[in-house]
C-alpha cells in the first residue's frame, strides 16, 4: 500500500474505521514528499493535505514551521541526486592536510536572498489553511 493510498483510506473512512490504521512510515513519507509535485501530484494533493491537516504533536509543529519557511523561501531545497552522491564521495571537501586560505582583498559573495518556489509556496498555503495555522 502506498502512502497516498493510505491518505485516501483515511479520507474515506476516518481514523476510527476498520479499513485504516496509523502508520508512522507512511505519514513520514507524506510529510517529506508533500513538497514534491512529482511524488504527490496535483491529483492527490487535496487528499494528502486533508490527511496532514489532522496530524498532531511534534510532526504538526514541524510541518507548520516548514510551511511558514516555504512561504518566504527559507526552507531547504531538496538536494539533487548528483549533490548527494558528490557529498557521499567527499567531492568539494578539503582533503586531509589541505587548508583553505583567503587571500587579502578577496571579495566575498553577496548574500543570497531566498525566493519562494511558487509550487511549494502554494502547497504551504494549502497546508497552513488545513492545519488552521
């Protein structure tokens, strides 16, 4: 059973029914992937948001905080597979014994101003409305 089907069962039957049982792994998948239109397509977004609107505790607090950060573009972007592989292989890191030195007069880069992704921002707005935040 997929996590989306899990959310559909909840929407159809509710928490008290025989057809639905809480599953932390599926809830975790939904929390991680609600931001990705390729994982949670627009077809299923409403049912996933409806389910996530019912969560409680620390997961709810974390979801609200993440959604608020998405609205202003401060949430961490999901890393691409290439970046993950490069990090795993240690690329771009100083090797043992190497020291990065700044030369005098070296310019520093201007800070990057976060820009919210429109899809993630729209999803954040839906989630915050469902969570009553």
